[in-house]
């Protein structure tokens, strides 16, 4: 069922059966270590946009269809806390865990425990990079993975979450 304005949902939230749906009241966008340095950090790989630019673009893209919340931390424990909080709220999660993607059992456990529907996101195509970036602890607990589209990876993740069937 659409929990917001029905006409807004019709364009973008139709589930696979053609019924309007709005699976989340809120989506939390969680960014991990070093993503606070976007714009400065290896722009040839990660692009010229700052995290604030990405946030502004994503808010414009969401256009009021869903409430967006943004969180960033360089600390693994904080990220676990953000995932738990989002899960308890029944929010969807867009997660770019940065390097913790490749190392963090704790973050994968947090997603599993919270039963939150999470899309794993990367700006870069991690599979075209060093082999240590090819493994993700998060992919098995994600509903899907989007990588390699620069800041548009976040846009695609937003649309993917909004297109999920409502499970409530
Ligand atoms: C990243 C890819 C990771 O391998 C890297 O450690 C990052 C960013 C990406 O968005 O492409 O910090 O998650």
C-alpha cells in the first residue's frame, strides 16, 4: 500500500504486480570510512562530487517520495549502530561501507540481525580493481549490489529500494 500521496507513487513505486506500493517510510544512506573525503580523495576513481553533493542530488532525486536520512562514520562500531537503528525503524538502507565491505563480519551480522532490506553500493567497480576488493561480507546479506556508476550508484540504489514490494 502507498503510505504517501498515491499519485506520486504511481510513477515510480509500482511493484511487479502493477499495484502501487511504498515499501519504506524512510531510507537511511550510510557511508563508511574515508567517504567523508569524497571530492578530494582519488577523484579519478571516486569522482569530483563531495558527500554533501551526493546527499543534495539524492534528496532532489527522491523528491519527497520517501524520507531520507544520511549517516557517515569512519568507525566500524558507529556503522553497526546506524544499521541496527535503521533496522529497528523498519527503514531501507543504502550502504556504502567503504573498505569495511571487504573486512567486516560485524557489519554483515548487524544487517542480518536487523532484518533490514539493504542495497550495497560502491562508486567504483570493485570487481575491476585489486583482488582484495572482490570479496564482500555484505553482498550475501544485501537485497542487491550496485557498483561502478559513480555517484549514480546511489540513485540506482534508491530506485531499486523504492521498487521493492511492500513487505509490511
Ligand atoms: C568503495 C570501494 C571500496 O573498495 C573502497 O575501500 C572505498 C570506496 C566505493 O565506493 O567504490 O572506500 O566502497
